[in-house]
C-alpha cells in the first residue's frame, strides 16, 4: 500500500492524498501498540516512517510546514583537545 501512495503522490490532489495517508499512518500506529512479532514490528516501523515522510511532503504541498518535525541544529565547536 505504501508504494501505491508514493505513485499517487503526483496523481491525486494533495488534500485527498493527505487524508488517505494519514488514515493508514494511524492504522499502523494502532498495530504498533498491539501484539506483534519482532519482524512485524520492524516492518510496521518502516511503514510508519515512510508514511510520516509522505505526510510531511503532502503537508508542505498544502502549505502547512508545521507537520514536519522542527529540528534545531546545534553548532559544534571543537574544544581545546579537538573533541566536540
């Protein structure tokens, strides 16, 4: 299903795609909260990541940059020993 969403990204209006992807992302989250094998958890986490990334791109296309996580970049300067 994730690959279908990737194909639909450029074919469907972003608002309709966003709703469908968000619905699946929430379903994956519910599965992650339930019982599953280690292999299933690995796959579910991968799907969750892909769907979250797609949601971020769709939110951006819809003009809502707030969906993407905000990351602060910290400037690292080497200390006297050369370590950071």
